[in-house]
C-alpha cells in the first residue's frame, strides 16, 4: 500500500474520530473547509459486504442443500476476500477472529475502477 493510500485512510480516520469525540480533526492546507463538507454525510448508511467466494449451483443442487451441507467456493483458504461498499469493490482483506465474532482486516485499498 502506498503512502498516499495510507494518508487518505488516516485522514478519514482522524476526521471520524474527531466527530465522535467532538474535537476538531487536524487539518493540513485547505482541508479545514473540506472537513465541514464531509460532516453532512457522516450519518449516511452504507452497505458493506465481504465476499468470501462465489460458486454456481443449479436450482436442483440448491434445493438439495440442508444443514451441514458444504458449498465449494472459488477461493482457497487464506486467499484475500473482496470488500464492497454499496456494491463497489473498495478493498481486499483477511478474515480475523475477534473474541467469538468474525471480523475483517483490510490489507489492500482499491483505488479507481477495478
């Protein structure tokens, strides 16, 4: 990941943290005005999806699935998963275990249209 990508995520994180705590996020250059513009969208809900893998099944195969059935996906164990925000690929990551819940660690930010 490049320094530019790190900087973008760090700035967003600082702005989000500042909003949560009520503190002003550190601004560099003319970003103070941009931070105010972003505040309007902080409460907008987004759909985040983590895709572990994909497979194709016929309706007949789908109807035969039950508890304990295994569905083979197109990814291998340890391979990166795709992370989508509002159906747009934004990152790749790894599944992690947090206490008794699953989580995701982003390992790569996708820039542009991939």
